[in-house]
């Protein structure tokens, strides 16, 4: 009997010990899985701009792996959207099959590993009836596993949120923050390309800047020398993209490093619009920095922000001062200045639209820079990201040449946003780039309003959406002076009210169609944008607003004239665009000439038809004003725009020949310098030929820089000089920085003169350094 009792006791202890072991295992498993969730591995994937079939297949598999690792549902639609237009022949069924098979395989492997561990440790040695329970559990393992994963993830997320703000865990929080930035910014969403984002890393092009104080050009690499900058630019010039690129680059570079000499925080300043004006101060700004970290997976960062502000370890990126309501803008400026003054060791960049900036941070920053328009080199680099989407009969070289044949469109395309529209449209097989600005806007807006109409658009009649945009544009133009000249946006409620006024004329119901047609315009065309969390709307680019306003007044010439008289600055571009699609513009230009002669002169570049007598009178007046173009950028551009139309017996040809003669024969240096500047604005090969004659003229040093600024047009002319051993020509080929200029330098490596070979090698090294 005692022996039996001893065996029973041993058995009881054995089972008790096993239950304790199982409990400890489950506790350990929960902790391990929680922490493994907190510290997930990050798999970098690239966008589908690749040529190799195998590489694309691997990318699709990488997406599947990433989705499984992050417990995302299977998303075959995303794969089709990203890869259906691949260049290696993969069909939609093949893409779906590759993704779904890989996802299923990895998902089953992940589930099996967890389930087998639980099964072996818990159910081993239990009585036979436990097998029945196990069988039932096995049948429902997918549901249980999903619940378990969600439960563990929830616990892990909750645990992380409790500890993230403690200094002991800041390295962990920063790693999560870096991953949050990568997930948010690695792909750039394009409004008129839904579900087809572009890689920010691939599409971003280093910007070039100009310090207006001394007219000094500054490269992107040089801005690192300055701790504090104010950067201003035109709409669509790349201000926001610059800041996104900076935080993305930092996150990628520092992802697996615990060294954080500085931590960037990107704060969109429109987020301050929700704060009462009386409450705006430095402390509120600090709280907004904390919230910015929280949005990117670094919660409860109050102590981190305070400590690192004191240490000067934060890189503060304040984006879009122009998006702050004009009523509270002075208080926001004061709060930023106070913060920068108090924490003077922190680096900072503040961006703003040029028209709005009033030297608000002159005392807080080292330099105020203007973003320069794209050079030929930047345009080519930007277009590389579109290479794989070009139809077989189109190429980047063809697009660049087509733009060169259309100088006024080339001028537009030097803006990154407008170049994005040009590139997107050019990838459409049937698209042909128009000659004039007005025709370009007409064609491009027609395509953007009509794309996907067969499959998605509820309002298939693009004329309805065009009429809505015309009305909104005219309202925005008319009311800008009543609100503030620099405010391009419209309040959401005002937008709805204005659309409701138009819809009855279009046989649409204001009660049911207003919001729907607004959403379709915003989501499918990208011509109108939501800003400030949807509280306001604005046109994607000011020139689009001006174009739609001009078309709204197509048959209302006198109304346009009255608007111009009341506010010439506001209506100048609208008047010029109107001349581009109107019939005879003589009457309008004559009235404008009496009010503002420069605008009348500019109208000659766009006008389809105008009295030769009037045109000659205007041109003769401006010939006398040429010297003023040295200090007046608008006048130089006007000369360049008019002179770029060199059709036989055209008014542009008269102006071009005048500029050439002024450069060749004028006795006054100021006149010659002005003609150099104006000729460079034409974007014409003929102008490059003329400027090249003065390339080595020490009395006219402006000619060399103006010639270089013309980009690829200048390369073929520099080739002969470089082949003769000119170090200056080789250095200028490096400055131009296009594939064509690199090709010329490469050819010099095989020159018969060893000294020229050596110089070429040195300049190629410099070229590679600058372009990397």
C-alpha cells in the first residue's frame, strides 16, 4: 500500500511539474512573441522600375513575405496595380499566381511553426481524450491562430506604448520611429495615378538653390554646411518633397544604427491652424513636435523632445508656412522664432511659398534660399524614374527633344510638378505634346479629367467637371483680393456652395451630386487638391487655376479687361493664357497696353492673332527698355518668351534678330549683358550658337554662364573646345551634368593627346562625384 501511495504521489508531482513547465512556456512564448512583434525585421523593397523578369518576380515574393511578416491580409489587387504594366512580359494571372502562392506558403509555414511548438509542448503525453480536443482545435487553428496573433500583437503594442517614452527605451523607440518614417515616405503618391505610387528614393532629384542676396547658386550638397535655412519656392517646386527626402534618407541610413547625432522631426505647419490664436506659443509648438513623433510610432516622446531640444540634437523641419492661416501666421512665426532662439543649437529648415514669405525668419536662419527651376540635368534625372513606363516608340531623349522644339512648354516643364504631369501624359501611347501653353493645358486637363472613365468615373462627361473647375477657378481669382492675395485655397464649405450653384445648369442634383463630383475631381484627376485635412481645397498649381479662369471668360472679354484693370498682378497670367486660345486678341492687348505695357508685350508670345501694327508699336517701345532686363527678371523672361517664336515673318523673329544685333553691335555693356540674359531665356539652339561666340570673351563673362545654363544645347558646341584641350570647356561639361555631356567626356579618354586623356579622367571623376 505505501508503495502504491508513493507512485501516486510521484505521478501527481510529475503532472504538477509539467503544468508549471507548460505555464512557464506559455508566459515565455507570450513575451518572446510580443518582443518579436515589437522588433520586426524590415525588408526593403523597391518599386517596379526594373528590367529583369527574375528581379520583378523576386520583388513580388518580397511583398508577399513582408505582408506575412506584418500579418497583413493577402492583397493581390495591390500587386496587379503595381506590376501589370511591367516591361518583362508578366501577365496579370502570372503576377497573381506568384504572389498568392508565395503568400500562402509563407503564411502556412509561419502558422505551422507556432502551432507545432504549442502542440508538442502542451499535448505531449496527455490522455487520449486530449487528442480529441487537439483535433477540434486543429480544425479551428486558423481562427485561433488569427485571434492569438491579434492578441499577442495587441499586448505587444500596448506594452510598447507604455515604455516608449522612458529614456531606457529611447533606442528602441527611435528604431520604430525610423521604420515609421520609411513606411510613410518610401512611396510617393501621385494624385492622378491612384494605386500607382513612385519610389521617392528613385524619383527625387537634388534641388539647386539661389541666394538672392548675392545671386549665388548653391548645390544641394552645400546646404549641409548651414544649420538653419529658410527655403522658398514656387508651387510645385519641390519644397515638401525635399523635407520628406531628408527624413527618409536619415531613416534608411540610421535604421540599424544606435548612433543618432541628430533626429529629424517633420512638422506640417498647417496642423497649427486648429489652435486658438491666443494659445499659440513655443510650448504648443513643442507639443506639436511630440505629436509628430507619435504619428510615426514614437509615442509619449515629451521627455525626449525636451531633452534633445536642450542638447541641440533635433533637426526641426517646418513645412509650409504658406499653409498656415493668414490670421494666425504672425503668431506661428513668433513661436518658431522663440523656439529657435531658446534652443539655438538645433538645426532647422523652414519652407514657404515664395509669394507668401516676408523674411519672417531673417534673424533666426543663416541663409534664405530660393529653389531654382530644373536644369536639363535635373529634368533628365527626374525622367529616369519614368523610363520603364515609356511606350516602345517613345523615350526620354525624344521627350527632351520635343520639349526643346516647344520652348514655352519647356519653360513650364522646369517646374517638378508640371514635369510630373508632362511625364505622366507622355507615357500615354497616343499623347502628342502640343505647341502652345494654352493647347498644353487644354489637352492635359482633358486627359486627366477623362482617364479611367470607362471603369471608374461616375461622371463620364468631362465637360461637367471642367465647368465645375472653371467656376471654382474664377471664384478663387475673384475673391483672392477680398481674402488675401497670397491665399490660393478655398474653404471646404465655400467649395460646396459654389459647386451647388453650377450643377443645376448641368442637369445635376446639387443635393446628391455636389460631394460626389468634388471627390471624383480630387481623387481621379489631381487637378484640385485637399489641404489642411480637407478643411480647404486648392488647385494643384496656380497656373492651372489661371487657365481654368481664362477658359471661364473665353467669351467675356470685357469682363476680363475690367478684372485686369482692378488687379493687374492677379490677372496677368490669366490674360496671357486667354490670348492663347482666343481668336483675335487685338482689342484686349490694346487695352492692356494702356494699363500695363509689360503684360501687353508678354501677351505677344501667346497670342494667336493680333494686329501687326499694334505688335510693332509694342515691340519698338520695349527695344528701348532692353537694358532694364539686367535687373528685371520678368522683363528678361518676356523678351525670351516673345523671341522664342521664330517662325518666318513672325513677330518673335523680329525680337530675336534685335537681341542678336544688340549683343553684336551695341556700344553699351549693359545692353549687351541684357541681350545675353534674354537670349538664354529662349531655350533655342540658335541662341546657344550666338552666345557661344562670346564664350571666352573676358569683357562679357555673363555669356559663358548663360550659355552653360542652356544645358544639352550647349554640349555639342563645347565638344570641339574640349577636344582641343580646353580645361574650361571640360569643367563646364561637368557643370551641365547630363548623360550627353558625360558621353563627350568619356570620348576624350581615347584622345590621341595623353594630356587631354588625363584632364578628361580628372573631370569624369569630378562628374561622378557631383552626380552621386
